[in-house]
């Protein structure tokens, strides 16, 4: 017959054992702090003692190397805030590598290298002893596609280029075209948000001679906007559309550059049909 044995509850550690555990943790933290102070204070002490700069640097390097052997070495790197940036590119830019002394990690230098990446707007770097480096990044937000010279790039609201290759996954973004279009895209696209009838028909905004905009509609027509008076021109266009559905008509262009008239250029007719003269609407 099988003998039954009573289950014993795990014994609670005694006071002495608990005290020893706490003491070890405290001693480890104290040792880490002591090594760090020694490393960072070595250079200053050598300078005050009048030692040559090369000797002072050698002393400091020796202490940093010893700290890594004592366990203060990079063992883990984590990133917070990454959405689109390439993890491998972030790690390469940081310059961090497994096993390098924690005390050799320059927070300012790592931050500067991260912020030099196109995707990174701001970064911060945290050293978490004994071997954890935590990177916090704020990415630039994709805002529009910019076409110039036949090439495409993803830009943020400020016109900063954040991606030149593999832009296909951002094809849903609004398209701006031409020299100077990137820097002024936010102003125009923000204005178009107030005119949804025009915005949803616009496939591209083209910067002309660095001065004004043309809007390419999904019908193939171009809306020629005046320099510096885009809002007033769009108001006129939307008012006319509500009356005549002009945005849905077969047109080559809608010229709004003159404040007192609007010129409509119809699309070419089939061969043999007489082509009407351009239509002009005047105010008043």
C-alpha cells in the first residue's frame, strides 16, 4: 500500500537571510556608484594633480575598462517610440554594441547621432545600470509625398525629407510637385481641408515657378490659383460648383488667377465638332 506524505509549505526565509539579500543588493548598488564616481572623477583629479592629459586619459580609460569587467557593460538596448524607423539603422547610428563599458556611453553623442537620422525628430538616451541602455525617440510624422525631378520622397509637415526609397507604402498621402512645394505643402493642404469638394477631387498640387499653385483634379483638369490669394479663389470656385457642378465637367483648366473673372477651358471635342470659345465668368 502506498504511503502518503504530508505536503509541506515552503518555508519563509528567516530574518538573517532576508537581511543578507538586501545587503547584497545594497552593496552592488554601492559598488556601481563607486566605480562610476571613480571613472568620472579620475580625469578631474589627474588635472588637479597636474598630471599630463595623456596620462589622465589613460587612468580614466583603465577605470572604465575595469568597470566593464566588473559587470558594468552594455547587455541590452531597448527602443521606445519607434513606428517607421528601421531598428537596425537606429542601433547602428547609436554606436552601441554588446559588451562595451556602460561608462563609455556618451548620452549626448548617442542622442546627436540618433537625431541625425531622417526619421528621428528628437531623442533621449537613458543609462540603466548595470547593463541596460534605453533609447526614447520621437519620429517625424509622414505628411505628404513630394515629387521633384521625377523622384518621390516622403516629407513631414515642415517639408523635411524622411524617406526616399520604398515610398510605395505611403501612396495614400497627398502629392505635391515641384521646387519649393515641400516647404509650403502644409499651408496649402491645410487650406484645402476647408474645401472638401475640391480636396477630394485633387490628385496633386503643383508648385509653379516657386510662386503659386496649380491643382490637378481627378478629371484631368488643372485649377490655376493666384499667388497669395488662394482662399478667395477657392471660395469662388466652390460657389460656382454649387451652381453649375463645374468640377464635374470635362475641362482642361479652370483659371482663377484674375480676381474679377474665371476662365474655363473645355476639353477637346471629337474631330469635326466646332470647339466653343473659352467661357469667362465675371463678378457682379
